[in-house]
């Protein structure tokens, strides 16, 4: 998950954000691993919500794996 947020932040800075979001919306399966490994800031929460909304609209299958107890 941290890498996804890094990519989204960089894309926002260099103007690629709309293209990256569109690219994510075209996949059939989106796997989010290490869920809950770090606290999200406001922008990360908004980015994640936008991805969830687009996934629902596009009927993308999402798999979310939580952090295991005792890790990280």
C-alpha cells in the first residue's frame, strides 16, 4: 500500500494523476496488500476513496489483505 500512495502523490505533483487513476480503473483485478500498515493522511484517504468509487463503477474485483497480527 505505501507504494501505491507514493505513486499517487508523485502523479499528482507531475500532472499524471488523472491518467494514473484512469489506468487503475481499467484493470480487472486490483490487489491491495499490507492493508493497515501505516496511518493515512487526508489526501491518501481521498485518493483511496476515489479508487474505491471508480472500482465500484467499473465493477473491478478488489482483494484487500490486512496486516497480520504482530507484524509491522
